[in-house]
């Protein structure tokens, strides 16, 4: 089955990760304009999108016909997308879920292109789940230390774009009102103002005190790093549009040698060292920036450091593009 005959279908044109995904697909020449189909639900009117100097019409998700020559990328999640996913799988298409439609479904193989792309060959279903953006970044940051890990505590500061395009638009409107001296309306979906704020949680709390997103982050990391690694996580939301930052406390099986740790992390794939990185440094980049390496004052075997990345371009769009390329070329 030739790559030229295959089709890439993207569902969720109105998603915040769509624009960087389209950029990467064009930059890397993964597909041609003739191989690309774009879908959105009928309740959203979306203009044609430009790809490789061609206007690509946005078709109805509900009316689209799926087949076994397609790789279908899901960037959004709702009832219509769930129905389309079922139809696509029934008709033999490969599905790449980047929007947690398969959350809790262990039969969907979780793939990070740096860690376990070979698992595609043995997948029970043609359904691939992507780790959350936070889990993807943290897993890459910890990859050079994987054989030394015992426990990881993640304090993730996620941007508003992690909550979706509607949250981005809401924060932009709130910011404009506040700069005009007006009262900013509280976002009804979040229950808090997004502009100029720092949220301890952006969704409801479960009985454990965690959010669903925090448990998803923990689950994804354990699947990527190994079930023997103990993981806990907290996610707060900061009033920036793009770029995420995680403070990591990593318990290792041996005493910390900071020079050795810097050497290991400095040689990691898609990793870059900086003394005091900020999320702004990573926006638009295809690397995770590591910094502030130090030994914990609480435990001489605990390494503390931070990681920053572009949550949309690198940790969603890049991973989508790499997995789609593999599926189009080899499966």
C-alpha cells in the first residue's frame, strides 16, 4: 500500500493545536494537499484552510465517509467526534486520538513517538491514544533517567490553551475588558476569571482531591515510564496563552551527582539545557528546555529541576505529525 494513495483526515479544525499541526505537516512535507481532508462538526462554520498554497475545504464531520486508506487525527472531543471515531474504526481507518476520546480505554495503544512507536505493529486495534501534552513533555524530560527512576512528583503549570480554544478566546476578551477599566466576566465553564489569575484547579475535584486531568497525567506517565515508578501530580492553570512549565521532584535509585545528571539530560533527544528557562523560551520550538537542576534539601537522592515546552506545537502537533507519518508510510 503506497503512501501516495493514503489520506490524512483531521477532525477538529477549530482546535488550538490545528494551526501548528498544519505548519509541521507542510514544513516536513509529510503529505500533499491532495492527501489532506479537514473536518468540523456541522454546528461550526469554518472557512477553507490554506495548506501548501491550496485552499482545503472544511467538510462535515457527520457526513464524511471513512475508509481503510485513511489516518484520522482527532483534535476535539464531543458526541459527534465519538460517533465519527466509531465509524472510522468500523471502516478500517487508523485513528490517532489527541483529545482524550479514548481516556480510560486500555485497548487503545498509548504511543509517544520517542518511546514506543514500535508498539504500533502489535496493536490490537487501529486506535492510537496520544499522551496528554503535560505527560508528553515530562516523559521526554525524564527519558535519560528512566533506568534510575523510583518516584516522580510533577507540579505542572499549564497555559490557558490547554483548556481549549474557547478558553483562549475567553481570556482574551477578559484581558481586553480589564485593560479598558471594565469588570471581567467569570468564565462559566471554569468558574474563575482566567485573565491575570492563577488557578489551583480548572475542573472539578474527585474524591481523592485530584482532578481527572491530574489522574490522566499520572496514568500516561506510568504507562510510558513503567508501572514500577511511583507518580503523583498537581496541575494548575496560569494566565498565559501558550507554553507549559513543570517543576519535577525525581527520586532516583542512587545518590545525586549533578555533573552526571547535567550530562545525561544534556544528551537527551529533543532536550536542551538552560540555567533559568521560561515557557516563553520554548514557544515555537521543537525542544523541551531543562533547567534549575539541584539536589533536594530533603533527600540526597532527589533531583529537582524544571522543564518547559510549547504545549501545542511540540507536545501535541509534533507528536501527531510523527505518528501520522509512521502510519501513512508503514501501516
